[in-house]
C-alpha cells in the first residue's frame, strides 16, 4: 500500500490493465445452494470440495461470465483441523486446499480460452478481433478466520475467549496458509477478520513464511467505527499497512450503509502514496 514493493506493484499493474478497478466475485455459498448444493454442514462451502467440485467450478465461471475480475477459492471454511474432525487425513486435507485453488484456475482457463458462453469471455468477435476486455482474471485464495472454523458465530464477534492467543492463531493458520500459497494463486484474501489479534497473527505469518503473493486484509464491522470485536478499525488497518506483504485493506460482510465511513477511516491510516 504505497511502499513501492513488488506486492503493491503487482496490484497497481492489474488495476491499470483492468481500467482502474477490479471487480471481485460475490457470495460462493449462496450460489452453490442455488445450484442445489447442501451446505448444512460445519464445513459449509468447503464441503463441495469433496462432494461437488464441479459446482464450485460452475459458480466461479458464472461470476467470470458476469464480469468479475477476481474469483475467490472455496477455502474460506476449509481448514486442516476442520477436515480432520470429519475423518479426513491431514494429507487429504492439504490436497483439498490445493484443489480449491486448482478448481478456480480451471474455471479461469475455460473463461480465458473463450470456452464459456458469457458476454465477457475472450472469444473472436464478428470482425475477427479477439476480445481481451477486462483482463486480468485473477484467483484469490480465501482464508477465513478462526471463528469460521469454530462455526459458532464468533467470526462476527471476534470473541475467541482469553485462552486463544496470537501464537495459537498463528499455529492454527500456518500450514493452511503455506499450502494455499504453494498452490499458486495470484492473491491471498484474508476475509471477515473480526479482531486486531487475528490481523496481527496473519501479518506475522506472511512475514515469517516469506509469502511472495500479494495479500489483502478485509475486516468486518457492526458499528461503522470498529471491527466486530470492538477494536478500532483504524488500529486494525494500521496493522495491515505495517506489513509489506499486504497490498490492500477493505471491508466485507458489513452493512452497506457503513462501508463509506469505514473506507474513509481506513484511508486515514493506510499509506496510499505511489
């Protein structure tokens, strides 16, 4: 975010290539259910990595056909610990995390090669000129919060209890982050971050593991001034801005009426100088 490193440079390049903005996809679980997936499970959309990967690919492609530049993987609620609680071995769990990235990459390949039917697909037009509108097309590996794994609503409160320390959060997320990064996404999306503690854990993990892929931090808020936990959004954004691996900071899973004020607050502490 203005520090001039490769992570910022990549994001700026993509923004230029896309005409000044990048459109991110929408809800994955909602669309999977619309296609008939049963998500009544603690794994939520990650369940489809096992039961219906073709539906995940279809939803990714639908979003690209609708105009999205960035598709997020079905790994938000996919954790090694969550898989193991369902009898999936650690090795199989790691394979499913990699598969989440591969499925998104497959959808991108179909789209870029012009084999989809959407209006934005890269195909030869009637005048024989290949359309390259809305490039680039990017895959973001989604990392959900510890609260998403707990599936007890704490991803929207940030209340993990006193026993959950920063080191505990780092240990929880470390291998998952490594596997997702090694799968080759273009971005890593840390989504629905509910508190400052988890943001600190993520920032340290990015540095300690020398992750070379640009990341974004996206917080959630209930009041327009603080993260869900009550931590000031400015303090949360400052943590993201202090990490040279983080290329962008934003908001998700928050009432639309609160977004403008939150973005203004974030912009006061985030370094956006070129």
